[in-house]
C-alpha cells in the first residue's frame, strides 16, 4: 500500500512540473509575440506618417499649378536667434 501512494505522489509531481513548463512556454511565446507586434505597429506608423507628409506636400504643390508658383529654396544661410528678443 505504501508503494502505491509513493507512485501517485511521483505522478502528481511530474504532472505539476509538466504544467509549469507548459505555462512558462506560453508566457515566453506571448512576450515574444507582443514585442513583435509592438515593432510592427511602430514600423507601420512611421510608414503612414511618411505617406501623409508626402501626400500633403504633393497636394499643396498641385494646388499651385501655374507657372512660377512653387520654388525650391535653401534656407541654410539663415541663423536662428539664440535668445528671445523682447
């Protein structure tokens, strides 16, 4: 009788260990998946912002569709004030 109860005890421990390994595996997979999802969302948001900016500039240029209405100018020669002048 003692041998039978020892066998059941070992089986219960084995089942609990398997369940713990399974639970840890699920948590690890979920953490990796959440990380991947976050990086995909960031990438998609960046691509969306670039498309919106490009569409806005294109629409503004098309809105001024006449000769000499749009010029490409460089502002590298300008300097910004370092202090607020009141």
